[in-house]
């Protein structure tokens, strides 16, 4: 992205705040195409559980970075960065503005900022995963604490995927995983004009419960059953999607449906808190407060702000 290009436009915020429909209305009003900023919408066949825009919604406005890979394929933020920047370039080549919409903070910054992501090595990663299977999540995390205590302090011990990634980077590059984040807090203001949706915690909790209930009513159990039949449990990155593991355990008679729903709601609320903590650190975001109806009633105000 060069300095003579107009800034990207963006709508960010926590899960269940109403970004999807508001983003579509914004894109229609501003003449934009949407670039998804979501780490789970890239997977085909994971629709209801990720609250993916429907085909009807995508027919209203062109969407990019949705249904990019099969759930069985590993997917990284580095790969996303290349694909998203290519999508933005292609959109701009048609003299159209790009509107980023989503809640994955790292993916957002991967598009608008010059973040450096180290490469991967499948053989090294497989060795570390085998080690993790032998010593368990806490043992693997303890190894990371010895090699890169800064990274270990930022990764929860039960998050095996991120622990494996951090150890892989150390092994492949000889550098601490945490060293790649140096300089990430510069936030160049000219890159993006971004609106953020804030929702009071109790209201967002109600919206999350309603969303999970709607997923169940809409057939998410059938969607999960199809994924399980294809080998869902062995897919490293796709299994991080909230709700899928919970409903898979229910289908295996390891929990009741009520337990699966409660766990999904709890994890989604935790995700929303993490998303807001990430976005609150970015001084470029202008915040707009939504109520029970979510972000949609704010569209006119959002259009005025993003137009400048």
C-alpha cells in the first residue's frame, strides 16, 4: 500500500455486534466491495457455526476472503495477509474502494499494517505436535517458557495451536516468536479509516445467546455432523472455531445439548472480550455504541464518518 492511495475503510468489533448486515449496508451506500477480516470465514462448509454471510447477502455486495480453503487445510495469518492484500489491489484496480469487515484483530492489522510473519515448516511443526502429544499442553507450554518467556506469557497453556506455532518459529528461524511483534504498535494513521462497534456487555451477552440459539434452530448440528464424518477432529486450525468442538462432543454423546450450548455461549463471550481488548489498543478506531438491535441502526452515522 502506497502513501498516495486513499485509506482503506473498515468496520470492526466483537462477534455478534451486527457487523455483517451493517457492513453490507455500508458497502452498498459507499460503493465498496467487502474484504472479510475473519479467521474462520475462510473455511468452506463451516457456515452456520461461524455466522457466515448468506448467499443472499453476498449477492448484494461482492465479498472476498470467504470460502477460501477446505477445513482440512491449515491456514495462517501470513497466508491471509497475502490473499487479502491481493484482493484489495484487485478491487482498487477497478477504481472501487475496499471495506474491511470483521472481528479478527490480527487479521485486520495484517492487511493495514506492515506486520512481519515468519514462515512455516511442516516437518518441524509435526515434530512439535508429536512432542505435545507426549508431554501434554502444559509440558509443551513449559518448553516454550524456557525458550521464549515473553511469548509464553501471552499464550494460554491450553492453546496448543499457538504454543506449537511459537515453538515452530523458534526452531525454524532461531529467533524468539515474540521478537516478530517488535514495532507492531506504530499504527500508521494514514492506512485506514475505521469505525468500531461497541456494545454494552450485558446486551452483547444477550445477543450471543440469541445467536447460538439461532444456530441450533438453523441446523448447526447437521453441519457439524457432516464435518465430523469428513474427519473434523483431526483438522488443526479449523477445530479452533468456537461451537464446532462443543457440538461435536454432544454428537458423540459426551455432553448434553444444553451443555454444548452453554459452553459455546461462554467461549463466545470470552472471544468478544479478547476482541475488544485487542481493538481498544488501536487509537485509529472511532467507536460507535450499539444497543439491543446491534450495529444496523447506526448505518447512517457510520456512512457519514467513513465518507469523511
